[in-house]
């Protein structure tokens, strides 16, 4: 880790890492955590629970509490994984879970939690997928907070 002069203003204090445990999220998290270590910042690991929308099938609606509990357990598992990675770099990590549309919750959290930059992984989507876009692309297009993406290549899938 490089020397940080505590009297100079810091580039970043808070880095948001949207994290779902996927390979692309791990690449983005590693990138964001290494950046946080370099600039002495704190990371916020965010998992967004994306429940099925309306209309919901009767069987899904009847089991919604069970589904929500399973999502929350998975969120705790993957966020612990992200914060363990942060700990190996001596980076402070805050675990956050939200429910809703992933791209909307990511941009909303960044705006309300005083986030300086979002570090997000992006899957390799090929030529057609690049036109359609995924969560990372939606965040890049809609966020007023700066976004750093780490795109996986075709060999990583």
C-alpha cells in the first residue's frame, strides 16, 4: 500500500461495490477493493434482492416470505465473502442489502450514501449483448456518481 498523506484531501472516501457473487462481480469487487486500499477508502458491498414482479404466479406469491428469506441468506453469504476480501487488503467494508431493481437500487444508494465512485463488474455479452446491456450498462447510463467498470472478456466465461 502506498503512503497516504493524511493532510491532503482524499480522492475517494467511499466506494460502492455492487456484489452478487458472480464471476464478473468478483472481478469488479477485486478492482474496487484494490482501489480502496490504494486511496485509503471504505467500501460498501451492496447486494440487491430482485424479487419477481407483478403479476406473480400464485405459487410464488404464497411462498414469497420463504423466497425472501432465501435471498436474504444468500445476500449475507456473498456480502461476507466480499468483506472478507476487503479485510485481506485492510479495507473497511460495510454490508448493505436492498430490494428492488438492481440498477435503480445501485444508483439510488450511491446518491444517498455519499458514495464517491461505483466499482462494478460487467459480464462479457458479445456483440448483441453489448447493444442490449445489463445491470452495469444501466448503472453507467443512469448514475450521476462516477462508475468504474471491469468487463470480463470472452476467455473468462
